[in-house]
C-alpha cells in the first residue's frame, strides 16, 4: 500500500483494496502582524513571530469505488475540532493541527437520494496549546474499498467484445486515462492520469481500468491511450 498522508486514524492511500487521494494541498507560513512595536512601557504584541499555520486540501468520495459517501461524511462531521499531527509521506508536516471545517460540495445523487459522489474540502489550523484539549476518538479510517455488490458486478461474465474497436486496446493492456472524468462522473485526479493502469474489462462505451490490483474504476472507452 502506498500511503500519501495520515491524520489521527484517517489515512489517504492507494492500494489494490483502497483508493483515496489527497488533492490541492495548500499551507502557508506567515509573519504575525505587530500592532505594538513599542519597547518603552510594555512588551510588543508580536511575541510569537508567526501566524498560526492553516492547511487546506480536498478529497473526492466515490461510491463507484465502494465507499459509502453519506457514512463517511457523517464520520468526518464528528471529527471537527479534534487535533493531531499530520503526516505526509511518513513525515510530520508542520505543527499539530486541529480540524476546523469540512465543507461538502459537488454532491451527486441517484433517484433515491443516495449520495454517489461528493467532494470534501478540509480546513486545518495549527493547534493552540492554550485551548482545551480534545479527547481521542475511535472513528474508523476513511477508506475506498470495493463493496460485495461492486465485486459481484465486476465478477459477472461480460458478453461485450473485449477489444476496443476504435483503439485496438484489449484486456490486459496497460493504458493512461485521457479524459477528465470517470464514467460515473467523478473527476479523474492528475496522479491517476500520470500512471498506467491495467485494462480489466471492456464493455461497450466503458472500460474498467486498474483491476485487479489497482484503482478499479470505469472510464470511457474512447478516453484511454496506450501512451
């Protein structure tokens, strides 16, 4: 498993069993404003030197990969205000961070109101040691793994031709996705486009890439390339 990042018991990782990418990471180190530079009668306002560090990034939840989107949103709701070190590539990034906000957007629903896709935008801020500490939690890690229903669908016999007529690509080839969205409507992250993925099935207009042993996602058949 290739782990991108971790905070408390939440993990962003890519493996044959799960695909959860961290996108648009941003943070800044900023000088604190010094409203009182006088040293005659009182100490300067700027005792610390820098502003509390803020960090933001996004994660896309995708039911097509087996994640229960609504459940994971509810889990993150319960973690707002909790604190912990943030690890990127196994190394701690910055100070201890507190989760300040989880914004949900780009939600797509089916006809029954079930959430199929959602984008989570996270806002973390450096933890102030003077505030009240927050107790630990045992919330399960956010994972994207194929459910039994998804696995059953993949296992069904495919009667469609297993070669893409327009490209000559066949099952077993390794391809790059060239489109902007998966067949299910989710945006394809840049890191996915930069890697080759094995063709698992070709079923008319859609092709399953990264199966087995990869991202296991459907893309448009006319939006893949041998590279």
